[in-house]
């Protein structure tokens, strides 16, 4: 069983500490108050802006909180006005660095090509407008499409980018958010047993069906809530352990393709429809911060893991181990992916179970 210090280390390693430390309300206009969502959207908008040499993207439009259409420029201006100038400056410079990194990679991948235009692809159907290939946002999670033209031949290339940004010092940002069904066949049984135990301990809580009311109960009963959180740790570890055992049994018992499919889902390790048809490329671009400053990582999920996932002897070379709240995936002894189990909310004593997958 994990002690509290080990549990926090596990959360930090899996980028889940923010989920554990909920209820801290950001003040957007204060330094450091910009939300992760605001930083993420501004990053996308400003990377496109810098890729076009200081011109905002066009054609595709965002829908703001009020349900109204607004261009990328208007969305940028609105979000900029809601945060502190120092936060915006950091976001702006970080996006400029990301754009420069993408440009360098494009120049290497597509010699003689220059950027023609960049579009923001934030809504269902946007990527189809870019590539002519129908795809859901899950099938093609590109936040922007960068189109390049060969200045000698006129050939055009469409390049989709899923943009990730983090203040943390790790390039391994979760690439998937999954429901309970992805936590193994034992998860639902274990979850019911866990919740039944909590309800038996606290009948007054069992009668509360509203999430906000349950949060109020937790605020009024901090000692009880602390005990529930302790039980949560044990439960999450049991889910990770059961899942690792089940996946290893499938690898050994002839159901290894189920494990391969599961790993693809965790890492989004599949080609986009446009990529599969040769109409576009797809990339995951991650920007993060270390003591040395802004760093970038460029990956191609539909290609990077194929030597493992398409290995005819994958069932012999892949192994799953559990540690704390996570199941870790190894290929020939080297860890390459993790799935962390967590609750949708730590402030709700009867929260639902979900998980997050990422490369390591």
C-alpha cells in the first residue's frame, strides 16, 4: 500500500497532482491565474499566428462560451483581455518558440516547401475541410493544419498538429482520457464494492445524489472525507494491479491483439484517416518548461510505436506491471507507456472512475 508521500510522487509522475489538489480557484487577472484551458487555446492560436509571420489564422472559427461565433483573432483578443499581461507575455513567447520549432522540422521534412497558410481546426468537420477526408475529432485530433507549398513545383502538403503545452518539466503529457471501461474488466466490480463500502460507512452520504451536494457534505465532514480519500488510494492501486494481471494473461493466452488495441487507444497510436489515405501527415507537438527554459518534443503517434505494436512476437516482448495507481507497459524491458487510474474529482466523495494514458 502506498503511503501519502509515495502517492503524491505517483501523482506528480503521472501529471495528476492538479486533479488531486482541486478546488483551488484561479483568479485569471492575477499573475499566474490563467487557466490551463486558456493557456492551451491561446497557445494554438498564437502558434498559428507566428507560423503565418504575425497574421492570425482565418476560415475556421471558434465558438465561445456564449455560443457565438468568433474568428481566431477575436478569440485571441478576448482571452488576452482576461489574463494578466505577464501571463500573456509568457504564452506569446512560448508559442513563438513552438512555431520556430515546427518550422525547422517542416523545412527538414519537406525541402523547398514554404508555409502557405495555417488553419485552426477546433470544431467537428474542420479537418475534413482541410484534407477532404472525413474524420471525427477523435480520429484526427489536429488543433491546427499547416499547409506548405513547394516553391519550385507548386506541390502542396497538409500537416496536422495536435498542440500540447505544459508548465511542467516533462514532455510526456497525457495523450488520452479514458472511461471506466478502459480500466479492465474487474474495474466496475471493484468500483461498486468500493462505493458500497463508503455508503455503508456513511448512510447520510449515500442518500445524496447531487454531485455539488456531495461536495458540500465533504466540506462539512473533513475527517470522513480524509478517510474516504485514503480508501480511494487503496482502491486505485487495486484497479491498476487487477488490470496489469488481466493484460498479462491476455498476452500469454492468445488475446494479445486486445492488448495491442488497448495500447493504441492509450497513446492514440494510429494513423489519422487523412494520414492513412496519403492526404496529410499528423504530428503531436509538445511544449514544456525545464530549468533550461522552453523545450519542445515532436512525435508521430501513428508511426513511433509501430516497431513494437506490429511486432509479430509482441506478445512475447510486451509486459505490464502495476505500481501505485498506474499500469506500466514495457517492451523488451523498457517502459514506453503508462495508464494512470484516478477519480473524476477528488472533492466528490462518490466520484466516478477514469484514467489517462501517456507515453513515458
